[in-house]
C-alpha cells in the first residue's frame, strides 16, 4: 500500500511541475521506481500511471480521472500496457510481455510509439500499403475475417479435436482406415521485430473476458489459420472499419484511396506520418490522446534508423 501511495504521489507531483523541469524530474522519479514489469492479473505495466502523466495530453481533471484507483470509468487497456496504438506481439524493442490476444505490454510509452512508427514504415515501404484504406484495413481488420483463432477457440469449434471432425474422419477413411492424419506444418521462421503482423482483432478498446497470459508467455496454444470471410459477412465491422479509415485521414487532405505520402523516396518520415499516428492513437485509446512530443520523438528516432528506399509496387 505504501508503494502504491508513493507511486501516485510522485506521478501527480510530476504532472504539476513546470514543463521546463519536467524531464529532469521525470528521470529522478523513474530512478526511484521499480523496473517496468507486466502484472498479468491486472493486465497492466506497473509504471503505466507515470507514463500516462508524462505522455498523454491531459488536463488535471482528466489525469485524475484516468489514474484514480476506484472502480468505474473507462481506462483503455492499451494505455495500461503503454501501447497507445494497440500493437500486437512481434518481439519489439521494449516489449516485456503480451496478453492472450497478443497486445504488447511495453516498458514505456516511448518504445510503443517507436514500434508503431517502425511498423507503419514497413506497411508503407515494404508492403506498398500507402492509402488510409489499405493501412487501416491491415491494421484493424474485421473481427469476423481475421482468420486466426487460439487453440481455446478451436476446441470450442471442434470439441472432439480437429482430427475427429466428420471431414477429418472422411479423409482418413480415404487414406487407408487407421492412418492418422498428420496436420500440415509450416517451418517456423525467426523474423526481426519489424515484421508487419495483423495488428488488431477488431480495433479500439473492445472489452474482453479472456484470461490473461502470465509474464513471458504468449497464446494458450498454437494459432490456427482459418479461411477469411468476405467483407459482406461483417456489415457491422465494415461500418467500424469505414469510421476508422475516415478518422485516420483527419487533417490529411486526401481521399481514402490516395497515397498519404508518409515517407519520401529515401524512406524518411514526412509530416503526414505524425498526423496519421495521432489520428490512429485517438481511435485506439479514445477519448485520450498522446502528446505531440511523444510522436515527434518517435519520428526522430525512426529517422535515425537505417531505412529502405521506397520503390514502386
């Protein structure tokens, strides 16, 4: 209880200080706090309150509401995981854990912001996803068309196991009676952290009753790839996706299918990238928003990293 009280006291002290001395005081505060750690039972990183006080654009009242320990109120899970873009697991720098849905717990909000910028560069340059529609459709695909379910979901779909479904038993009978079906396997490939996974299973801060993964563990079982459904199978999700695409393009005077111009031919970030990141984060953790300084810092770090040159698709 004492540590919680001191933690909250330090956070509010930092938020009340003048901006000119805030960074120095923040460094001092961090030095007194324990190392960042993921608390699986609460689905949060233990320093999320400090990160929120320093990295979110909040007035005193909104900050108090967000950080209050009392039940109630809306506290987006991605804020409590220092992951303001709700990025999913891919061995990112600063990733200390992830939950059963794959959402990453970052050691700091800054590392989460840099991961988002790196991922958007991969989308734009390597995968030629240059429009708001193309980027958001990959970033937050429809729930009913995601195509990935955990082993727990698979057991619900096939209680007797995938090998004991009527289809599997039929195929087995055609292969010689008692022969066991061998599931196909794809060779595991270790990919650097800058790969581009499907980030969201529906986007935003949808509530979930899924039990949490313990520190250092991932999904509860192997991930199964199922056929994707057509967009017409998810009319409600289509509406959500359209709203997200529109929000992502706010203050960027281009159509949803136009090239946003996020990077130049040398792979360096352009001003539109900062606007897009701010718009996307506002959707993911709304009604809260990150400070512009958090995004600016991530873009500066990104610009310092080696970048592939942009090529035509």
